[in-house]
């Protein structure tokens, strides 16, 4: 993974939704839940703390001191369960900035620490974690700077609410919109957020047939993602948050179906890297080059 230079570089550490789904039928697209590494120049931004965050942390152990900025879409378990196993948290001298919504009077750090208390977990965030963890409150409509990266967010339609994020660096941009159910006023907010983005990472949990039976569960389809990508002028669409039961063969079939309607579409898989150089098209790199 590139750690300097122009443009953006995006690596997927967890692509699955709802809960981890390990096994030989999910080994290609991955069984870990949501976690994405974004490099903008020398800055490290992490989108969500799903179980894939453990693998990312293991790779970062040799980087010291480490400064990272973690953006949380929401606090459902599949998006936070990797944080207690993120090795850099336990290393003195590291700084892990946490960005998320205030819920029930608790800031993002207080919310996340709730999964690291007895009897749920033997290691507490307040005592054993040696890294500095500044908390930053964000709300729908906010725009803020992360060391030269312009970040903005909007409300997504999901039980308990969620945020969609956009990162702009130089002339490149990525929008992360997982855990959204289409068909509400949130669609217009997200379309505005995604306008002319280079990459849109979108919740493609369900097929159209599945969605008809599961309306109200807070997830979307690849077809709704294609519709949004077209209307917003997105250059490259990434299908994300794969259903736990979805096999590699089935995800690949959905990817082929989506490509017939939107050429620049890719189903997210663990280890996949997207390069967004300052000029030129989005490059999808094989795992070995990520």
C-alpha cells in the first residue's frame, strides 16, 4: 500500500455485512466485516472498525509512532467488533483519532468503550489501551479537515441511523455509503454527497428479490447503487457489505450482472486495492499488488 505521493489509495480489509462469514465459500471476496484503509498522501484514514480491522492492525504494528483517523458510520456490532483487536491501540506513542456521532449523551470513545467492559471483554479501553484516542463528534451535514483531507458526511437511512462519508484529497474523491436503505429522503442527501465522485462504495447487500422480502432492514441492492452512480455522475462503483450467506460464486454473478448496466463496477473483496492517481482512471489492483 502506497504511503505517500498524490491521489488516493484504498484497500479493503473487510467487505462482509452483519457478521463475519469465514469459510472456503467466502474466501475470495472475504468473510471479515467492514473495514477500509484510505491513504491520502501520508495520512491514514480508516473507515469503520469491523473484524477486518484486526488484520489491518497487524500490518501497522511496525509503524511507530502511528497516527490514524478512524471514521465510524454507526455503532452496530459488525462495524465496531474489530477495535478491541486492533494492535496499535495497545502501543504507547500512537494516536488514534475517533470520529463518530454522539449517542445517548455519549461521545464516540465512550460508545466504543462499552464493548470493552466485563463481562463482555477482559481488557478495558481506559486502562490497558496505551494509545491516545481523541474523540471528535460529527453529525450529518458536517464538513471538517483531516490533515489536508476534506471530509464531509450525510445521514443514511438505517435502523438507529448511520452516516455516509466523502473524502476529497487533491482532485480525487471517495464516498463510503454502507448500511443504507434506498427509497427515502436520504437518497437525495447521498446523491449530493456523491456528486462527481471518483469512487462510490455502496451497500449492495440484497438482490431485488431479497429486498422485497426484507424492506425496513436498512440495506440496499446493487441495482439501486447503479441508479445512484449514474444520477450522481460517479466514475467507479464498488459493491460492498456482502450478505453473510452469499458465496463467492454468487457475489461474482451479481458483479457480472451489474457490469451489464454500469461498466465501471467492482465487487469489493478483501485485499483489493484501488489506486486513484492524480490523473487517469481508477485502477483495481490484484491482491498481491495491494
